């Protein structure tokens, strides 16, 4: 950062740093330090090159170690754990998302499902990457350097050397303001429609999928206590009825959810949805495909272990809404109330006018948010339980005491009886049934031979 008149650089002359980059000169009041070169960069009011002085080392376009070093963004905090947790949640949690699985299962062949996923991923890149730049555009129009910015003036930040400063207060509705006031009406309208349609598509797909799973995997298991409770005729109705309370509960959660973050973060709920899948279903899903003999009890206990761990940690771990772990370094301290009216420590001025942090202390608090720890811990608990139960049952060469509903069953689709009836009629009239009904034809034509064999016996 080039700085401004009387700006003190964070390094000294001859060190090959910021001072030498901008040909800094010795300061006026403390000649051992390096200051902004007024003669070169600001010889007159109409010929002056300055910036806001991004203390201490200036802005960087890329931080290559942001995902490997918690203090990579110094002097600002780095939510490294949350970044990694989000990657796992969205990358692996999506695998167990019911609406996505339903689309794959609806494909005619596995190859078509694979091609559909690849094409869908490419469309996501084509649409999502350009749309992601809307965040940067919003910051330009409604960021801290815009005319719309608002600040909390009575704050201090000791790491930045600021005894009093104006903390930028982001506008949670900035993106909507951008689309409705600064974007051409046609583009802004289509962006809003895209957001609404994507939200509706995700919501109704998830609700329908939950209703289907509730009917198939929960209500249908009640046959143990009440046989023939669910049949091919009423299964669809049970699914439809189940969507009503599910839709109502989803609406109430979306309407009344409040975030610890003062700016609000309802989008966090989308990540939580995939977080639940990561904590409960991802490990059994992988176990189903990659274990030679996956055990139902291992899958069920894995789901319960992940769900209990995630739920308990959600309500017991400290979370202040800023997604930052409490590292014991100055970068992870929040701003405090204004400490002094003196000049910041990076201004070249008489010593009496400079803020002394040891005398006028800036009282700050440490960030403390363990979001991400609960997600990864629940995944680990689910994995450990699955592996342990799977290993124990294989060593015993028999299942542990089982529960009702763990026995496999064949789903009777609504059209099974109709298909069989049509196939039988086609064979009786000497017609060729469709290929998918050839099995029924073989059973029907072989029946007389079987009866003759029984008579001979």
C-alpha cells in the first residue's frame, strides 16, 4: 500500500519491503522509521497519488496458504476450519441428498445418470461462476468505500494501531439493492427470478423426497405391528399426506430462524441441511457400496451416532456467529470501544500526539465460534461406529440383536399387478408381450409343463 502523507511503512529502508517498493524516506519526527515520500508521490494537491494505507503489508490478490495456515490473512482473522468444514459438507453431504439421488435413480441406465451428472456439473460452472462475481460487484457498489456505507465510529483495534476507528457495518440487503436499483431492470429481474426458482426447486424437491422416504422407510416398516398398513394402493396417499407437516415445519423454520450473527444468515440453513446428511448418511452410503457385506445394524447405529453427536454439539459448543475459532493471537480479537482521541500509531507526529496502547487500553473480546467442529466430529463419530459394528458382526459371523424394520423387503410398485394382468392377457391371446414382461410370459407358458411333471410324480 502506497499510503498517504505522514504514513509510516511497516518496514525500514534497505529491507526490500514496502518502504523500498515506494521509495520511502526517513520520517520527520522519528527518523529511524520509513515514511511516505511526499516529494515523489504528492508534490502538489492536483498531482497526488495516495490510498487508504492497507496496514501493515497492503492488499494481496491471492493468499496461497489461506487453507493451511490459520493466520494467513493477518492482520485479519482467517476462518480456516469453517472453510474446510464447508468443503466437506457441500462435497460429501450432497452425495446423500435425497432430491439429487432421486434424479439419478430416475435415469434409465447408470450411464445416462453419469452423463446427466457431468452435464449438470458443467452447467453449474457455466451459470454459477459468472453469478458468483455478483458478490464482488455488490461490494463495489455497497462496500466500505461506497456512498452507501455505514459505520460504527466508536471502535478501536490495537493490532491495526487504531485508538478510534469506524467499523464498517455490511448491509445484509445490499445484493437486493444492487439488483433493484443499480442493475438494468431486465437483468435484475431475471436474477431475482433465478434466485426464487432455485429456492423453490430446492425446497419442493427436498420436501417431496422426505415425504417419500417417510412413507417407504418408516411407515412401511410398521407392518411388523400392523400388517398390510401400507399397500401399493395407498402408498402414494401416505406420501402426499406426509408432505403437509414437513412443508409446514420447513416454513416455520425458515420464517422464525434467527442467527447469532447480527447481519443474519438464513443461507446458513442450506449448509446445515447438507451438514445433517454428512453427519448421518454419508458413512452408511459409502459402506453400502464399498463393504463386501454391509451390515444393517452398523448403518443404523452409524446414523444415530452421527445425529446425536451433531445435535448435542449444536447446542453445547460456543458460537458467536462469526465462524472463527478462538486462537490466542491478536488477529482473532474483535474490535472494542474507542480508547483514545490520539493519532494512530502509524502516523508520523510528535510523540505526545500518538496513541499509547499501554496507557489507554483498547478493551477487546476474543472471537469464539466452534462451527465446523460439530460437523466434522459428527462425521468422525458416524464413521467410528459404523466400522466398529461392522467389524464386530464380521468377527462374530452373525448379526447383533436386530430391530424391527432392518430386514430387507421388496417394494411393490403401484403398477406391478396391472403389468402382470396385461402380460397374462397378451399370452392368452397369442400376442407378444413387451420385453419387460417376458419374465411373466415365461412363468405363464411353463406352468402347464410344471403341472404335468407334478402329475407324473
